[in-house]
C-alpha cells in the first residue's frame, strides 16, 4: 500500500485528464468516444489514479451497458430505477439524464421524459417487465425465481437478451457502490445538459 500520497482526501481523488497518465488518458478518450460525450464522467475520473481498476471497470461497463442486443435506453432505465431505489444520487441522476436524452425512442412528445413515466402505458410492456425483474435481481438477487425468468421470456426476450438484462443487475451494483463510496458529485456538464 502506498501511503505517500500528497492528497489528504479520504475518498477517491478525481484525476483530471491533464493530470492522468498516458494509459489513463487513453481510457478517458475511449469513454468519451464510446459514450459520445465531450467530457470524462466523474465516475471514471475518480478511478483515474488506478489504471488497473479503471481499465477493468470501464471494460465491464462498456461491454455490459454499451454493447449487445438489448436497447441502451432500457439498460439506462434499469440502472436509473435501481439507483433511485437504492438512493445512489450520482447514478440515479446521471443515468436518468442519459435515459431522458433517449426519450424520443419511446414517445414523439417533446415534453415526454421517460424517467418520469416508468409506469406509463407508453413504455412498452416488455420494458416495464424487464425493469421490474432486473431491479428485483439487483436489490434482492436471492429472491429471483424461475417465474422471473419466465416473465422475461414471455415479454419477448430470448436467452441471450435475458443474460444481458441480468448483467445489468450486477453492473448497477458495481456502479452504485463505487459512486457512493467515492463520494463523487454529479458532473457539471450533465447538470448543464439537464437544464
């Protein structure tokens, strides 16, 4: 363990791009490209002093959230819902903003915010089922039953998509844990986008 850090912070230090190592800067660049945003999220920067941790966590987030067959808006809604239930302020706000930015994929109404309408019949029934079951898996994994898998199958998800959905339960637990223990605040850039 390295105790020579000059930072007095008890939680994770935010490492800005210009202060990061070239290895970390390369990961930062990949996050911006992949997420299609012009800045590095605080959730990423709070891991910038540990390239090994950041690389592993980013690769997990990237493959679980950004790749696959399940629509990204549904994955964002699952993470938003679990984060809200768990009172993880950073993740609920950040993923709520990302989900709301995709509201047009669900409704043509320019005032429609998907996060404010999770129970609305406008939200596809398959989405509502997935949000409910995967939220249950994230919050109480030992209570998942065969019936929960049947519900997902009846909602139209195939085996690969069900695995992908259930991976969101694991991902949101990691996201929430790191956000909460690091003490990060919502990115100024996300707050501006929300305004």
